[in-house]
């Protein structure tokens, strides 16, 4: 049998003694736990863990605050718990991502101080110093960033160009940026590189006199520096001195191919500021210097197209269809030219030749439009379905394209069904709601269209397209012109040059009897877009002003460009007398 040990029961006195000891042990344990919890290591670990948990919830601001608290604690202890550099870097990156420059800057300064050769640290410190209006910090970190990038002329120039980039693009700080760039140059070891940075900053803020003054000694000190000459040329071009810009480039030495590149860069800049004729001339110079340069030839073709020389543009694009770099793009633009000239078969052939690359998506979209316009609606829808399989990320855009084709073909009910099905799977998607609103309007269900647009604005109160669409809807289908104008102006505030929004504003002003303002806005819209609906509106304003001949001329010119527009035909019929 098993032996059973007999344990004597404790006496009542012993039990009372144990009871007396328990509270003391508990207190000691609690004191130890409290001490441990309040120790720097535990508090720092707590904030780091809280920061990581906030990150897991995508609460970036809270994560930044927790990490900043951990960094502050870590900096105050004699023996830091975490590596100060690692924690500072982590805090800085989290705070930058959270768009909390107030928290990021102290962390970045610590990170940059401990990692003098870390380019990312020095760049972040420089940028945040500027964002936080710390002029002394900018002056301190600019040369440190340049040293981190590395020695040598090329790297120094690269560093100062980056410094210029960091000081640019903030119009509210333009005066401060230029003043800081001047101080940076004054303190710089390489006055030429820093002078180029000053010229870049001033040019970016349209301070052309300062930019010209800064770049002149740079060119004198570094006559071989092509970027400096190009900047000087851009300054002259911006100041409307195109001949001086060309003379600046002429002073550059180099091979014919190099000179062609310089002229092509000037050409692109001239086109970007609306100097189409001058830009075209520069591309012609580039091609004459390097006839085999396909980039220059493609630029010339685009410039001719933009300069409304479709026949010359077509010839230039045709010469590029077999080019490896630009063949697909050339075929796309040849399709566009053919489509605009009413040659549907030629357009279709060119769009089908686009086999890959950046232009494939647009080429297939245009192909579908051409097919639908030729009465091949099913083929057009099949083209878009095939494109959706190739580009699933564009599914909503392609659904909208299908719906538009259906609506234009008089099948708005099918378009509405497409949107209803899509919204059943993705409720509240603004783009889909916008498309459905248009479908509702085309079917005459104005209340449903208005409801969809109102829903968009509840989700995205500043959605410019929805603001404009609702304003235009109210203009055409209600008498609430005051609200309509308010909505349209909110949209225009975001996109002040948008032709459709200018048209909406002009139309609601016409409805309210402000013919002068209506004409001014509609003329701007028509000059920008030339859309037949804008032409109808502008003609109505001129007619209301008593200039019937000008109104008819606007409508007739628009009809010549859009011979199938039924609304224009009806407008001309209505205003015969």
C-alpha cells in the first residue's frame, strides 16, 4: 500500500502570524512593481509600444506624439535605454509621415547631429528648418547637407540644386526663401554652386531680376556648365526675351548632339509658358542639328500639333511609327489627327497599332469612341471590357466610359444599371455617384441626380466636379441661382482655369441678367475649350446683348467644327430671325 504522509495542521497562532505578514509582502511587491513601471526603461518602452499600436490603427498623429514622448524621456536619462540615433530617426520618420513638423524637427535635429554623413538626416533637418521658420537652422544645415552629399564639383552642384529645390515651391515663404538663399551663398565655400541655387530659387518665385543677377557671375565662373546656361536662357525667355535666350545657348560649346539637347530643353520650356511659335522654332533647330535624335523629332511633331499644323504634324509622326521609343505614341497621335479630321477608318487603324506603353490605355479608349461613333456600339463595349481585363486598376474609369457611350447612344437606362450594380459593391464611391448623377439627369430624373451629387458633397465637401455639376444642375433645373453660383464659385476657386466651370459661371450669370460678366467668363471658357455647349451659351449671351450677327457667327463656326451636334442645329433654327 502507499504510504501517506501526515501533515500537521498549523496552529491558530501560526495562521494569525501568516495573516499579519501578507499585507507587508503585498506592499513590497506593489512598491517594486511601481518602481519598475516608473523606471525610464518601462516608460520609454510604454510610449514606443503605444506608438506602434497607433501605427497599426493608422493613427499617425498619435503615433508621432508617443514616439516624441519616448524620445524626450530617452534624452533625459543618464544611460539611454534605446540607441538615441535609432529612436530619433524612427521618431522623425513617423512624425514626417504624420505631417507633424513640430514633432519631427526636434527628432530630426538629434538624428542629424549624431549622423553627420547621413544625407537623408541632413536633408530632412534642412527642409524642416525651413518649414518651421528656423532661419538659423537653414543656415546651419545647408552646408552640412552639402558636405554629406560629398566632395567634388559635380556632387557639390547637385547638393546646392537640391537645396534650391527644398527652398522652392512655397509662395508664402518666397521672400524668406530668397533671403536665405542669399545668406547660404554668402557663407558657402563654393560660391558658384550656391549662386546657381540662388538663381534657381529666385527664378522659381518669378523674381527675374534677382535670378539674372545671380546667374550672370555663375556663367562667367563656369562657362562650361550647361545647366547654368539653360537656366539663364529660361530666365530670359520668362522675361519675354526669346532672342537673348537663344544667344545664351549659342555661347555653349559642345557637339551637335549636345547642342540639339540644349535647344530641345529650351523648346520644351517655351512651350510650357505658352510660347508655341518660339518653341516650335527651337525644336526645328534641334532637329537640324541632330536629325537622328528621335526625342527632338517627337518634340517637333508635338509642337506642330500644338501649333495647329496637323498636316506637318502628321508627316512628322509618320516618320516615327517604327521608332522603338516613340512608335506607339506616334501611332496614337496619328489616330487623334485622323479622328479630328473625320477619318474614322484611319483613326481606328492607328489606334489599333498602339501595342504597349503609356499610350495603350488612351488609344483603346479612343478606339471605342470611334467604334461607337461608327454605329458599332457592341464592338466598342467589347473593346472596353477587354481593356478592363488588362488594367483592373482602371475598372471604374472604364465603367464610366461604357456608361457615357451608352448614354450617347440613347441607352441611358443601361448606363444607369451599370452604375447601380457597381455602387451595390462599392457604395458611396464618389466617381460612381457622379457618373450615376449624369445618367439620372440624361433620363430627366433631376431629383435623383441632385441626390447623388449631394451625397458626394457629404463625403467630399470640396469635390470640385460635384460642386460644379450641382451648380450647373440648379442653374438649368431650378431658380435657385444664388446657391448655384455659390457652388460654382467654390469649384472655380480650386480650378480657376477650368473651361467647364467658367462656362457654368457664365451661364448662371446670364440667367441672373449679368450679361457683361457672363460674356467675359464664357469667352474665356470658349477660348480655352471650344466646346459646342460653350458656343451655344456664348451665342445666347451675344444674342441677348443685341449682337445677333456675332451670335450666329459663333454658332456657325462651332457647327462647322462639330457638324453632328443636334443642339447647335436647333439653336440656329430657333434664332433664324
